[in-house]
């Protein structure tokens, strides 16, 4: 049975996001729809191809021709990529699809990350995050947001997600059980988040939508 968690607004720690670096735009790509990190490279989903780049130099190192119109994730071996109504499991060494499952939003999905043996999927317009079974796509539980969800990531047991409505965008930490907003990092006006991934430490990688850029944002110390 799917569990539904309602978001409750709590006292939040709001602060400006600290953008420490920008990457791109990349040749032949004018959009970024999703991002992930494989421990060495950042992957950006640009619509028709996944571009991997070195976060130290910013130089692209690998490209996969693959439809990629929303979130991207990495489980330690495989990439997961949302494309329209499906999530594809891809071997990054040869670009072969080894499995696919239905996306819970049936085309309205956005962010994607891997954590605790599950995929976590942002459902944009419905303002939800779903934890799903990576083998079947079955929804295990859902968390509601009060903003459009444009990216999702876990780091050190913390659940963060991106939002973007109009000219306002932020990265927020929420309670994964209650859905309460605990912390918000406000992006500068006109700069949005389309895709979100942690490097496992103190940096968030944020897709920049039509800017074609990926931005590194510092994760606050708790």
C-alpha cells in the first residue's frame, strides 16, 4: 500500500544559496534537464544526450546519445534516466539499456536520485516525491511538497529537493517522514534548478534549465 506523507511547514532556516562554480553551456546542448554524480564525473541530461564532465576542470569527458528529458541518477554501477513515460537503466560503459520501468508521473516526472536501494522521483506539477521500487516502478511511498519539484537528492541521511516556479527557485531540506521543510537555500532571481544531485559531501550540482549550465552550490554545514 502506498503511504502518503503530507508536507507541514515548520520553522525553516532560510538563506541565500552560495553558488561556487558554473559549468557549461556545452557544445550542442542548450538545456539541462537532470544531473547526477558517479563519484568522479558529473552527468548532465541535455535532452538528446548525456554529457559527463570533470567537476575539477569542467571539461566534458564522455557523451551518451540517449533521450534524457528529465532526471538522472547513478546507483554505483548503472545510470537511470527519465525519458518521457519511462525510466531507463543504462550501462554507462556501452550506452546499452539493461532494463526499463514506468515512471510514476507518466511523463510529468522531473528529478531522480538513488538512495537506500530505491529510486526517488520528483513529480513536477503534482508537487510530490515518490520512493519507488527500482525493479518494478511500484510506488512505495509519497511525500508532498508545496512547490513544483524539479530535482531530488539524498546526502548524509538528509533529503533535499529543488523547486522552481516563475522566477523563484530554491533548494530545500525536508523531513523525509513528515515532509516538513527544515531549510531553504534561495537561488538568485531568474536562476532556476532543473535537476539536483549531491557530491556526497558539501556540494550540490544543480541543472540550470534553458541556461544550459550546471551550477555548484555549497551545502551548508549542520
